C-alpha cells in the first residue's frame, strides 16, 4: 500500500443516550482493539446525513455505554475524497454515524498530519495520548 497523506484527530467523544446505539462500545486501545470500530463522521458544515469514513484507533476507556464519554483518536481513510478533514479546527464538533443514525458527537481537541498506514511509533504515540491525564 502506498502511503496516503491524512491526519489523526484526538476527540472528546460523547455517545447519545437515546436515538443512537443501544449497546456499549467495547472500546479500549490495546493493539488487538485498534481500528476495529469503523464509524462514519459528519463534518462541520456538512448537511445532515453526509458522512465520511474515519476508523477509531482507540478509546481512553472500555465498554462505553450510551450516555457516556471517552477520548478517542480517529484517522480518516479517504481525506482526498473529503478534503474538509484538512480544514477542521480545534473545538469543532463531528457527528458520529452508524448507518443513518447519529449516535454521538466528538469535539476536536487536536489534529496532526500523518500517513496511512501509520508507522508503529506514531500509532503508539497516539494510543499513549488516550491514557494520559486529560489536560495533556
């Protein structure tokens, strides 16, 4: 696979209590759990229902139930097809989609240019942010 320019985003994710998913996300950030949750996202300024792919590298906690929050790191798969990813600013809100349902929202804490596939050192650094105290 040729390297693809993309970015990683650190977000504060909140799952909606009603109207979204009915069960907990398994969560976590261990190597076996990375990139296993593959939702779509609605970006700032996009119309309702417009979405693009960005799998979750990991979460700061496990078993995230509807109504709960967690930090997460996401990495867009096709940023060239959705260049709005590169205009996202800290503090903006992303809509978390599972199919047509909006299941949560994510407030952007940081963004960082990267490439896919992620280098091991970079993946570990992003995963380490998930376990760091929330002010880092």
